[in-house]
C-alpha cells in the first residue's frame, strides 16, 4: 500500500473521479468490532446525504439484523440482505429476491451435516435452525436482535431459501467446505465465508456485486460512479466492479488486492476515514434520481 492508501496491486482499472452513490458492507466495515457505529461514521453519512449522495448497505445479515441500525444511521434507502440476494425497499418490503434451488439446499445441508457444522436457513425475514443451542445461535441472535425459529428438520423449508449458513468454531473446516461446497455447487450457488465462523451459501447471482448493480440501477447511476467498501471474501464481487473500491485495513491480501484503496481497520474508524479521504473529495451531487429522494 502506498502512503496515500492506494493499493500497490492495481485492481486493473483506475479509481473513479466522480462518486454519486456509496454501497457499504456492515460487519467488519461500517461497524466496529463491538458492533457499534462511531459518531464519525454517522457524521460522514450525514455529509454525504447533504451532498445528495445516498448510502446503501449490503450485508450477509438477515434483514432484521440490518434494520436495527437504520435509525441511528439516519438511513432510509434500499438495502441488500442475505449477501445481497434479497433487495429491500426503504419501507422494508421486498423489492427483488433470488432463491436457492431446493436440491442445492439439500446438498448443502448434507455436506454440512457430514462435517458436524450447524446449518441455518434464511427465507425473507425468517431465520430457521434445528439446533437452537448451537454455539453461535445466541451470540448471533443478540447481534442481529432476532430470535430464530427452531424446527425439527428442514425438510419442509427448502423452498424460497435466500441463504444457508454453516456456523462452526472449526475455522479450518469452514475453509475446506468453502472449497468443497463451492465445487459441488459450481454454477448453481455462490459460496463464501462472511467471517471466520460463518460460511454462506446463496443463489448463484446473489452476491454483493449483484446487489451493487441493483442499487445503482434503482438510482439510475452507472456502477462506474459507485463507491463500495468491505473487508471479507464475500465483498470481492462488489469491490471488483465498483467505480471506487475500498478495503478495510484488517482485510486479508486476497480481498485488499481487488480494491483501489485500503483504509484503516474498523477498530480505528476506518469507514469514516475512507469517506473523508477517498469518497467525499469525489462526490458529485445527484442530478437525476428519477424522482427518488436521498435519505
């Protein structure tokens, strides 16, 4: 990384000189390690709003786990949940939704079971589990302020699944399953870890690159004028196509190398610093939002 934060490994395209929309990841990016939002980030969002530049969030979280932050952030914009495969309007109604094929769901569940990895299903606003006492259920429920629904089996719930998550403290097992399930479902699903303990399986086109395109289309803005920021492997699909892409300081090399710039870690107000250093100097107010307000 150079002194000004620019990645020494050029992602293959120059950074945008004009930004009209910001699309951001949440965990590890906008949120601190304690799952809080800093006052500097809130101030940066307000500055962007005043300039007419919307901020939209995209996350592997279920919708409820995103919506809990909207009031403190002052956001009333569309957003992408379940790794970007389900796009919600600002009023929290579903705008578009991609679902996994039921066979792909079953194959994933079989693979996770063989390797003793807890599986969760997400369908719209539903979070389903078969092991309500799993190691990560309670921490995740607190983090996203949602209570999962415990079911005896997933046999009757394989339709309309937006995401399957494998949760485990065996990080190496999840890394192996990222490769194995990725190969098994190649061409049928997107498979990526959203953090060390979670492996997300979503519909083939349900990734954050898809969400970025959908949100840019909502505002009639070319992706070349969209800034995006993230920290994990599942952020790469948007970091690799955004007009201005920023990786968090704690990102692994394979993530950072897809971005134009690297900011400070999320433990050091990296999101706010990225907006101030890389985005705000490139801000151009929206001139054509097709009647959509920025809020």
